[in-house]
C-alpha cells in the first residue's frame, strides 16, 4: 500500500494465475495448456513475420484476422473483435457493456477473473448459485440485472450448458448484454455462434490459447452484433490503438486456416479425456461431466488439498482452489497420453 | 450508439492514430516510425521464439525483460514494469495513480491520448497552457492537482524540458505522482531516470516503438519506485495476467542488449534531423527545436493544411492536427535520408 496508489488500486485483489515453477520440470496440468504444438503453418508464418517490417506499426483494425475468423464462423468482419488474449477482451467487455450501480450476474463457481474485473471497474454483481451438481440453473438469470456473464463450458468445472438453455437466458434478458465465455468450447461443446442471428444482445468470447495451442501468443476474440463489436472497438481505441503485434496477427490467421491441425489436436485431447475419466472413476473419484480440456474431480476419502500436495511432490502440477463448495476438488488439465499416465500412476499411489 | 453500450462507452471520443493508407505506396512520415530496421539479433531471437513452446503461457512476471531493462538503467527489476506498448502502460498508469474528483494536470498541447484516458477512467483534468514558443511553463504545475503527466520531449512538438525543470515539478508535487512520458527521449534528450534516486513520486514511461524500431511488436515499459511499479502490476493482474507474448519478450530482451545497433540508428536519425531542419528553414519554415524523431514546422505564408494535402497528393504523408494553436503546423517524422529528400523536393515545389 502506498499514498501514491489510486483508490481503485488500493481496493484491488488481483487474479492469481496457475503457478509456473522453475525449481524442477513438472508434468504441468495446472493451466489448461494444450499438450500439442500449434499449427506448423502458423509457426512458419510467425517466423516469416519476424522481419524488418517490425519497425512499422501493425494494421490497427486487424482486418485480415477479423476477416479470417469471420469467414470461419460465417460472420462479417464487423462482427469480430480481436484482442491481446481473451482476458483483455473480457476486461474491455466489462467496460463496454456493464455500468456501476446496476448489478450483473454470474455463477458463484466460475472463472475467478470476473470478480476482479468487477472490482476494477466498480461494477456490482450478484452471484447465481449453481445446482449441487455444478449445473447452471437458468432461472437464476431471470432476475433483474445489468448484464450477464458465464463461461460455457463453465470454469473450473468443465460443465456444459445447452444452447437451448442459453437461448432462454438471452430471451429473458433482451435489454442486457449476455456474454458467453467460450474459452473451452472446442473440446466437445457447440458454440452459441448460431444464436447471433436472432440475439443482438449476445457476445461470445473465445481464445486461441487452448484449442489452437497458442497460449504463448496472446490472441483472443469476440463475436457479436455490429453494435456490440463497435463498443469494444471504442474501448480498445481509448486504451491502445494496436493491441496485437504483427507476428501475433500473422500466426493467428494461419492457425485459424489450418483446420486439419485444429481438428486432429482437439480430437486427440477429447479421446485422452475419455480414457482418463474412466481411469479416475475406477480409483473412486467423482468426475464432473466435462466438455473442456480439463476434468474437475473429487475423492470421497482423500482430501483434495492433500492429493494436490502429494501430486506436486511427485512432480505433477494440478490446480487446487481453496474456495467454498469446491475446496475438495482438483482441476486437472488434459495433457498428452504420456503426461496423463504419469498423473494416473501418481494418483493411484496417493489414493491406494 | 446502442442501448447495450455502457455509459462510459457512450461518452468516449477515441484516439485516432495516424492513417495507414493502402491505396498506394507513400513516403510515410506520419506516425514517427523508425526508418531503420530493428536489431538483427532481436529479429533472430524472435524467429527462434516462434516455436512449439507457444503452446505454453508466457512467464507472467516477465522477469528476464525486466532484469534486462533494469540492468541497462542501473535499476532492479522491481523498478521496471513492462506492457503491451507504452499506450497500455499509460492507460494502466491513469488507473493506478489518478482518482476521479482530483483533477490532474497536463499541457494544452500534448499527446492527444491523455484526454482519451481521462474520459475513459473518469479522471478530471486541467490544461496547463504552453508558452508561445511551445515550451512548458514549469510554474503551471505548481497549482494543486491530483497528478501530473507530460511527454519529454513533448508531443507533437518535439520540444525538450531540462531535468532541472522536471526536478522543480517533482519537488513541488511530493504527494502526487508525476509521469514523464519519454517515448522520444533517445533522440537527443536526457532521461529523467537519474531523478528516480531522490523522487519516489516519479514514473518514467518509454517504448521500444521509436528508438528501437519495434513499433510492430508492441512493447513499452515504466521505470519508478518499487511501490509505483507494484501498483502497475496490480492493475495488470486485474486485467490480463499475460500482456506480452513469448516472441515479443524474446525480441525486446535482445533489442535492449544490442546497444551498438541502437546507437548507430539513433545517431543516423539525429544527423538527418539536423540536415532537414537546415533545409526547411531555408524554405522559410519556422521549426520548433526538436529532440525527437520528428520536427514540428510552420510556414509564414502557405497554410499547413494545404501543404499537408499537397504533400499527400505527391505521395508524402505527414501529420496535421486541426486543433487550436497548432492548426498551422505539420508534424514530420524523420525518415531515412532518401525519404527526407523526397519530402524536401515535394515541399520546395509546394512553397516555391
């Protein structure tokens, strides 16, 4: 604390990302990174873009990337916003669509960055209590509100909400913006993108960090009606005219074009997830149904915090949240088959 | 305008960056880009960093880059903050150090992004009127205020303020944060970094876009006391845990280490500036003394707006601001000698 800090900063409780320890090499299943490399075409495009043209500013409107993502989803580029990771897109969305004094709604168990954004931008919020099985009670979103946000599938549970349920939420909230944070949608869920046709209050946010193996490149995007995207552009152009560098733009375009690599990678992860679910269930774990590149698991006897600690001692990192309702669960990213075998071997040893 | 926009966004008047036209190839002297390529070592490092490790998140604390910049300036890494271009660092600084209801001070003629940040974050401001010759009247910053920001050298004039004058401002404002925006400092000015020893209310912001030829990479940084840097970290970690991608981090480190390339490049630009100043003065122009990679010029007879238009027709882009007090001036970036010869030839033709 310092007398020089603004009141806003004095009140902050920043987000803490999953640890990136350097003391030894871990099997890293704690930040939902993709175990497979990005598209070789994307890597090649980035190497080519690392050239003397870096002396020039990037194209501020990012038209080529917006066109490419738009074409993939059957949207025009004016319906696509791109930013420096989906976290930045989320932060801009809080500024663009939510107002102080008009509480927004999000689940009590969800991405822990939402309350951080709310605090930073002075947005009040009400929590919607998830059902016992961590499914989202849609009627929780029918109360008066200043906006809605939830991930689908939800974080850190991986639990998916059907498009029919999402449509009910959109219909009951025609005057508010409903943000569906689809960071994990490519691992088995169906995107709400088809609902954009009928709901101009829907904003979808995605990332290239998970299904396109580019966490290290920082590219996220939003899909929505032209007027919602224009609001995000206005926020961006009031903060930083150029949020994506030339190399990231080049890599992101090629990553989106390489559908074969994308398809192969996500299918492998879904197959591994299926196998791991069977194995941990055999060890007595409860497993929340997941359509994400993670599983959320709890053991009836051995406490999650102990498993977390003992996995770490055995060189396996997973994520543990010491929070109400989920403090006996572990979030385990789906790595390669080899990584998951290490995890399962260690786990067997711990709960045997 | 849309009913879905937040009140904050409805009131925004976003910054407009210099145009990047695609209709033909221009001699581009309108966005203060560096005419020389970045360090070959930086380019090589970026090519090497474009690899399969992009599937992993970048190091969130950016220790290596902070160490490198700190070493260059004789500071520890806790005194260095890095961000996605100096515009992002500026935006975070407005959030970190300024409060609504306590008007900050900046010059009436300055970087046009400052009032945009102020509007976005609801920060009131008072303008300090520059002297007739565009020099900063230090006593203008002695009135009560909630913080101070100005570029040194100033934008868009290029005019430099001595460290002695800056120290007076710091001493008279011990309870407020004074931000010195040194985007152009490497082209002849002396950085205020040596004042950090005695003033924990000083924050210096710099960029790799100009003197290190990396506008396309989006890396900026701040130097200050440990407590000021901690405030910026808190803001960053409440918006986006990873603002710099793996490739940008690798390139920025090498760009800072390659002092030979840096020195050669900036010396060439300063020599060209000197030559161009003599030439435009011969054509009758008034030239504001510049320590930046730009000159700010006005002709006693031919209106600046007409020169701007006619230069554009001749394939030369410069920047014209239709704003009080400077609407008869042109901001001209210092390009290569060849580019400046094109500019001078066109200029001679227009004002002859």
